[in-house]
């Protein structure tokens, strides 16, 4: 097992927060300025996205986060990673107000205060931030991934058939959240399962995606059930599949959903499922004070997610006066294409 100090783990997580939420902001702005999935053909939308420099910058930053996350889950618990990720919502709120011109009510400001206060309670989690090499079993884990896959499939099939803008954005946020957390957990389990099947536990090595011979061995072991890498290959392809699904679902969510609603729902679901999975499936300890902090943070997220304004995206430096905000149940006007 890779051993690093609690302070180092916290700093690694803060760096990851900056990478992930920087990618979210760039993808959100780029996606809202492109033709939307569900309204034009997939190839037409993808072609326009490929020409969108803002969106591409977000994708590149997101790609960079993948090997960094592979390192992070090898030294830190998934619970602690998800707790630190809540800091990124502060970035989203500032972004929504300053750039996207969203308005917030008093209850949402109260929610922000609760989120800040909960971080004080979660300081004690740092003492339990070291990764645990335990995994409850493949059967339970694969049942979870099957359930996540069904939710993702339902989202793909019905997001453009449901009535009501709010229903659509919530459905897309849930689908994107489940594909994201399923990919996250598959990557988390990959080095643990590999160490278990190779008999090296409790030592869990960092999964190095740049070790090409090992990567190809794992990839193609899915066709060799007798291989010691067989189950590792299953989790590898679960990660790839959910990563691909998350790519489309997140883009759809950014296009059809409001930042102040869809992103908190998406990240909150990712947070809660990851915490529960880590606690029940990976024996990741969470003390009573930390649980209290999680409850307060959840309440804060629910309060700040209750946004009735619509998103208005403007180019930086633009002097254009924003159009009047539509009602909460109406589709926001499409921003200018880039």
C-alpha cells in the first residue's frame, strides 16, 4: 500500500478539485453554445462540439484528470475524495453568479453557509483518509454496476421523451451522476481486485495506465476467464463503458439543464453513492462526527440546489444586457454558437 501523510492526501485532493471543476465549467459553457443532442443528429452535434475550443479545453482537462484520479484512489479513500469534491460546488456557485448571471435567493445563501460549516465537521475524516484494501465481493459489486447501467440506459432512451424541462434536467443529472460514480468506483476497485487476484494484498499498487504491456494484458484478459487478470479486466471495461456513457450524458445535461440545478444534483448523487459504496463495500471508516458533517453538507446541497432562475451565458467582456429570465419550467434560450 502506498503510504503518504494526511496533509499530502488533502493537498492532492484539492488539486483534483481544481482540475475536475475547471473541466466542468469549460464543458458547460462550450456545450451550451453548441447544437443540442436530441434536437439534431448525433454526428452533427459531435462535429460542432469538435470545433468548439472552449468545450475541447474542458475535455482535455477532463482527460488529464483520469490518470491523476487513478493515482488518487490508490492513496486515499473514495469517501474522503468525495468529501473534498464538495469544495468544487463553491466554484460552481461563483461561476453561476459572476459568469452565467444566475440569481440566488436567501435560502440558497443559507445552503452555502451550511456547506462551509459542514467542512469544519469533516476535518476529522482526514485521520481516516488512507486507502483500505478491502472489497466485499464481486457479486455485490457487479449487481451495483448492473443497476447503474439500467439507469443510464433508461436515461438515454427516455430523456428526450419526458415532458417538462425540470423533469428532463433531473433525469439527465441522475443518469450522468450514476455513470460518473460507476466509472469512479470501477477505477477505485481496479487496483484492489488486481492485488487480490495476484495475491499481493494488503499491498495495493497505483494503477499505471502508461504501463502499456500491463494495460494490454488487462484489456484482453476479458477473453481469458482463466487469467488472473480476468476480474481486473471486467472492472477495466466497466470503467471504459461508464466513462463513455458519462461523456454523452454530461454533455446532454450541460445542454438541457441549468448549472445551478443539474450540477448540484449530479455531484450530490455521486457523493452519496460513493460514500455509501465505500462504507459498505470497501470498509472505509467514517466516524460519527464525519457522518454529522455529511448530513449537514447534504442539507446544504439541497438548499443551494433549489434554484428558480435560468442560466444566461455571455462571452467574457460582453456588454450585452441579458435577456429577461424565463420561468423556471421553460426551456432556456440557446446561447450564440462559437
